[in-house]
C-alpha cells in the first residue's frame, strides 16, 4: 500500500504539469478566437 501511494505521488506531478499546459493553451486559443471575431 505504501509503495502504491509513492508511485501515485510520483505520477501526479507530470499530470498536473500537463493539465496546466493544456489549460494555458486553451486560454490562449480562446483569446485568439475572440480577437479574430472582434476584427470582423
């Protein structure tokens, strides 16, 4: 059980980084879309 929790903690960090990167990319994409819509 102890080993599993250690494994889980090791795995959580890269997953959190991926989530942050994806959310940042989504925010940037949405901002670009809004700017394109406003230009028209």
